[in-house]
């Protein structure tokens, strides 16, 4: 039998049960991006997630002090599900099974017919919390109660200026869509580590705008969670290039899944220098694409105005 060519990528990680079991440990011990802070800016707002491959359901809630709390989505009484909606707002967390009520901080506040539980001490009962932290306006959780790295250390290697740039509170949510792909999560991460595919897969859109030698890759080999930075530049544009999007391009940017629009205002790209992006200080810069292991792909660029595309990967 022919030995696999060591220069090619093995398919073993995609078909091995043992590898899958190891992946579950990775997802249980990594910082996982769960959303933007602005998604739950008011007290009582929440987002909930099921991470099916590891049989975990969790919720993130902002309490009345403005603190973000993450909990397992399970009642400590008889394991009732606490959050059934994906997003929403609650004054308190009430279990639908027997009506136990928890504060937004996870503390047990009320038990219907409490006399049925003689000797119970409510102050000893609370929702099971999950490690949570934020970076650049993104919310991360770690299912390990004692994460090996702080989130800051986990993202080691990323330019310090990027955090302040992305966390700008004036930035507005503009548009978004969700697509469910039946794909192995590693595929989505792998393809963002290189720009080699752009001129082929995206030949009718982005591939027509960029050329492979305009794309640079950098790998954060010492970082536990920041994987790579792909920087894309455009060929130098002609003086008569359009400076405004056509209606079709505007619609495809807002409602479609792709767009071939690149901002032609080169002075804007140059102004991004020293803000944590465009390290080559080039007026041909279009976007930086970061991959954060295991579930965040982040595009920061001037496709239109200032744009973040965040791609959230589920397991
Ligand atoms: S399971 Fe939640 S109150 Fe009983």
C-alpha cells in the first residue's frame, strides 16, 4: 500500500472516532466565541446556545449590574431547561418545570411552596456558572472551570491596537444572516488559513479582484488560540474605478452571501494604519482575516465603510 504523501493533508482527522473524542476535549477546554457584547447590552437580555457534539446547552445573561454571566442551561433542581429561546430578555430566570426562580446573577431567589423543602438553604443553591470573558466586544466562554490560559493569553500574538479598534461602541450592527452548512467545522477553519483558493472558488466575485500574490499569510505559532492572519491587498486601481457601489452591489452586500465590492478610496485604507490593522501600511490594503481557534473567523476591512465580518462556527 502506498504511504500517504507527507506533504498532503491526511483525512484521518475527518473520519477517526478517536480524533473526534479528542476534539470534544478541545471544545471543552478552549475559549469559544459566543456573540457580541452589543447583542445583550441591556439588563436581562440573554443569548443561549446548544453545543450538540458535546451535549452542552448554555446561556449568557447580562445582570442588573451590567455584568455578563454564563450558565449551564439547566436547573439545579431537576435539570429543567431554563432558556428555550435563542435570544430574549427576562426580568428573572424562572424554570418552567416547578417554577424555581433565579436572579440574573444565577442566585436562587424563590421556591414555590418552599415549606415542602424543610431546612433548605437558598443561599447555597445557584445556577452552575461558566468561565466568561470579553475581548474587542466579543463574548467568549470556556467550559473548563479553571481555564489553562486567560483569554488575554489565549489570544497572544494579536496586535494590541486591534482590540480597541474593534470594541468601538459607536459601531452599529448593520446586517447579518445565518447559514447552516453541513460541513466539518475544521474545513471552515482550514480554508481561511490560505488565500490560494480565492482565484478559483471565488473566480466570479473576489477572485476577479485579487490575485494570489496580493495575499499574505502569517501564523501565530506561539499562541494558544490565535491561529493566523491573512492579509489581502488589491491590484493598484485605475483612476476611473467607481467610488460608489451599484444598486446590485448594495443589495448583494446587504442580503447576499458574497460581494465583489472593494472600497476604491485608497486614502481610507492608509488611515487604518496604526489602528491594529493593515500592518503593511499599504494603500492597497483591503482586509485582514483572523482565525481564532476553534470557532471564530474574523474579517476586518474596508469593503464598504468599516466592516467586521465575524463567522461563528458551531460544533
Ligand atoms: S426542575 Fe427546575 S424547578 Fe424543578
